[in-house]
C-alpha cells in the first residue's frame, strides 16, 4: 500500500511540475524605468497614441488576448503593425520587467 501511495504522489508531483508555467522573476520597478525610457512616448499613462483603441488598460489587453506576461513579452520582443520590435534594443530580462510593469499598472487602472 505504501508503494502505491508513493508512486501516486510521485506522479502528482511530476504532473504538477510538467504542466505548471514557470514564474517570471520580473521586476515591475525596473520595468517602470525601462517603460519610461522606451515605451512612454507612445504609451504614456497606458494610452496608445498610434491606435487609441488598443491601449494598455486591463479590459483592452484581455479583449485582444494580451493580458499575460507571455503575450506582452512576445509583442515587445517582436513588434507588430506600427509597434517596433525591441528585440535588439532591450535584453530579455528587461522585456520581462516591462511586461510585469504593464500588467501591474493595468491591474491598478493606470
């Protein structure tokens, strides 16, 4: 019986680690500085000066499938439409920090 329980617990542990998403060790405070220097020209206060309908407010991010760190990281890294790619300008950890900042501000209503 102990062997069955041990195997079951091991299986649950493996399943949990295999299918859980990794936590981002992002820093929203650093992200604020990076955002201010690189993003605020078009996105000050969570707005979008190029396309007002696609701002950084929580409802809008959810509407367009952008309310996750992964989606924001992909957008900032690769750019899209009028938004330039920051892949060559910012390091991956800086982009993660920006994503953390954007999500934090979106949660707080900008």
